[in-house]
C-alpha cells in the first residue's frame, strides 16, 4: 500500500504488477517443462560449460572445486563440457616480517593439484542460481531466469509509471523496453548476462525512482525508496555486478556524481565504502577458495573436445593440454599506441551504433528511441545527463579496451559486454513519452529482434542466422570484430583461401554463397551474397611481417545455365553484367580503404567487403535429367546463379615486428 495525499494506491491493482506476475507464471511453466539439453541442441554455447558445472558442483557437492566426478556428471545431459575454463588452485601462506612489506602473500602449488582444479569465472551467478539447480536440476537455471525477467518487467514498469503517471504508457513501454530488445534472448543462456542485467536494472531503479516519484514518496510509508538507503542498496547491487564483471563498476558513476553535485558527501562516501567493501569481500572469498583474488588470472586454461579434459583419463592432464592463458591485466599497449587506433576507433563507433551483429540500433532500439526523445525533450534533469554521460563513457571504454572484441567474443547475439549498461537508457525516457513512443519502439524494435526473441533456443545455438535476412541485412558488418562474429565460429565459412599471390582469405557471413571449390565459389540464383575479404600478411623473415593492402579486385564471373544479370560491388565501385548461359567475363573494381584488424599482438591485416547479386539461377539436377535415374550418379541440387573467382592486386601497407607466442600454430588467425 502506498499513500498519495488522501488517496490510497494499492500496487497490486496496477496492471503492470499483474502483467509481471503473469509473465513470471508463463516463464516458470516453460522453465520446468522444457528439456534444456535437447532444446539447446545437445551442446554448450559460449561460456555456459563453466557456469553449468560450477552451479551443479555447488548444488550437489556444496563446493567450488572441479573434480573427476564433476566431469563425469556433465555426460548425464551433455556430450562433455565444451569450452570450460579451469585453473590451478594455490596454497597460500601469509607471512609477517619485520621489514617492508611487512605482510607477504606467498602462493605455492596446491598439494591436491592432481585431483582438483577450480573454475576460472566469477562464482556469484552460479552461487545464486545453485538453490534453483538443487531443486530443479538444470531447469533451475531457467526457473531462476523466470523470476529475474518477471521482476525486471515490474521494475521497469514502476519506474515508467512514476515518470509518466499513465498506465496506458507505462505498461506497453515497459514491455517494449525489455521485450523487443536483445535481453529476453539470454533467458535461455546458462550464463550471467540476464543476471547482470537484472542487477543493473534494480540498481538504477533504487537510485533513480525517488527522482521521478517525489510526489508519491513524500508521504509514503516506503522510506527505503525515498532516502539514502535506496542508494546504498544500489551500491550493493552494483558491487555484485562488478564482481561478476569488473567494468560494471561504471554503473556507480552517475550515482556518485549526482551525490557530489548536491554536496551529499556523506552519501557519496557511504556508497563508495559499501560498494568497495562488498566487492573486496567477494574477491577475498575467491582468494580463500582458490588462493588467488583474480578468478581469471594465474594458471588458466580452456578445454574442448579436441584438446581433451583433465581427469578424463591418465594421459589428458592440465599440464599437457594447451597453454596457460591467464588474464592479469588489460593489455592496453597495443590498443592505444597502434598506428591505426584512430581509424579503428572511427569504424568502431559507427559499428557500435548501427552494427549488424552488435549495434545499439538493432538490439537496443527502445533505448535508442529513449535517447532521441530525451534529446528533443524540453525537460532534462541533471541525473539524466549523468546517465547519458556514463553511456558515452562506457561506449568509448568498450572500443578502446576491446577494439577487436567489444561484443563479448565467441559470436554472441548483440553485445553481451554492453548488455547490463542498457539499464541506463531507462532513466533517459522523458516524462512526456506517450503511447506513440511505445508503439514505435514495438514496431521498429520487433523488426530487428522478433525472430530471435520468439525463437530463443534456435537463435542461441545459431547466433548468426537472424542476420541473414530482414532489415539487419541493411546494416554494416562489424569488420573489427571479424574473429568474434558468428561466421568466424564456422570453419567452413571463415578464412577460406581464394585467388591472388599470396592468396586472399574470405569469410561468407550469409547463405547466398556456397563453400568455395578451390579458388572459385558459386553464388545462389536470385540472391545477393556478401563476402568479407582479409588481405594476407606475408612473412618477411625472422620476426618481420609485411601487411598487404588490396588496391583493386579482378573478378572472373562465369554464369550458370540461365540468362542472368550479375552485379558485383565493392562499396566503392560496382559493375552489372548481362550474361548468357555459361558465359565468362572478367571485370576490375576499385575498393574502399581496408579496415585494420590487429587482434592482441598479431600483425595488422586489412579487411574489405564485396557483394555479388544474381537475378536468375538453375538447378543442374533438374536441368540435366537422366533417362535411367537408378543408373545416374547423384546430381547437384543446388540453385546456382554464377561462379566467382577473385584475384586481388596488393600493395605493401605495413612492416611490423611480431614474435609469435609459444603454442600458437602457423598462420595468422
């Protein structure tokens, strides 16, 4: 019950509360009835294996250790923990001396290193999910997510209701804010993304609700939401999110800045102390469990089917599989001093806004709409400007710190690194937002996300399928993320050698081009195929490498069995050919400047896009029938348009020195 003047408002009577409850019941019914392993395609996505095994270890063994029984348990439902991150534990001695430093943290090898390992991911999400896993098994993850998503809708609804004072606006806009963004897709992912979003949304609600509900809270019995306690709760939630992924600490920035601008120094200091204390306590607990504060540092490795798993047998061990890949720092050097940093930044900012696989426009359209409405609104509050400034800082942080993997890596849907920061867009919604804003958010947002939200399991296991059709095809491919786009996860569609000396490499992000046959590849009939070309890096002896840049493309086009019109474009130059059946033509096209790509310490390579469009096609199997079918070999049943051969012209762009780290095979990935 909340009092407002003489009127008593019952929150349970609000339609948004009822809608949240119904959503929770619907999701709970789905969560307890679905066969998660089958629906997931029988395998793990992204980092799921680590969180799955850790949550089951906590729920069934009540410990944080990875042992042989944890490995065996995976096969009850899945064919092995594909992509699991593990690390060695450390035995720690704390020594006190008479000289500086007076206290020393001495790490030694774990005495039980041959029988146990630890998980190299944050434990906070599987720890909170463990009670649900204990009760419902693997379905417990989805039960937990059902509560999270239902509560998220309630939080967003209550905030917009207090802001706009209208249920006609609040409920549809709240549903749009969550429902046609990428957030619901992560309901079926056994990873902490939805958990992190929920922490961020709740923190933003506790911080900003009092700014939009002053009239309701002035005489309210709910003093927690009206006073500094709400900021302290927000600080705790942000601390949990920070331990899950440290960059989430930036969510505290607008809260601290607002308190400072209002000279609320005690509140600002208390928030800082609370957030720092909770975060430090969580990292200290990790040190007590594993012997190291950094859960991603130390002797950290990733294990797959092709590498084998520790404890699986006597010959597959932690020591003889792969190499240590601990993350001890941010590795900023190559990011900030690279000669191409300005060019990469310019491309990344554009990709971050409108990119096909991870852009704000397609995956967070309701937030983008809120930003536009805010900028055109006549009433702008300081706390809203602070939220916007934080969003801008977060974007720049992503493209500076992770210029070639800012989407989160592994070919996710949208940008999973940015996902929790989407909560900041909530406070940008102006009080003047109406029903028309909710309708627009639904219509445009759904054009981009409806197919993934309404079919989440399929989308989660085929993360690039939704980009192959619809409005997303209009948006640019994020070339700076080429190794972390869905196409890069398919060996048949990535780094395929074509023509040239040395050969150029090709990525095929859609299904309109068939796998190469030697240096040639077929484009489907009546289709437009997009191809990403990666110029080679030539070894110049010793540690020196020469990066090649493409200056022109020579393209051989051999038409199929029907009269055809073939258009080849590089973005800068385009030619259209009217061709007869079987005709061969050669054209020469100028190209745009290549986009530099330099993942970690690799030599720079340059990326280009081209497209081939056909207006007709034929099926060899149908056009060349066999009179005695039982004596005919299987025919080609593909719908073929034209066959393409690409031969690039090069110039030497860069000469760099690079020492290949141990354990990396030949070639540039």
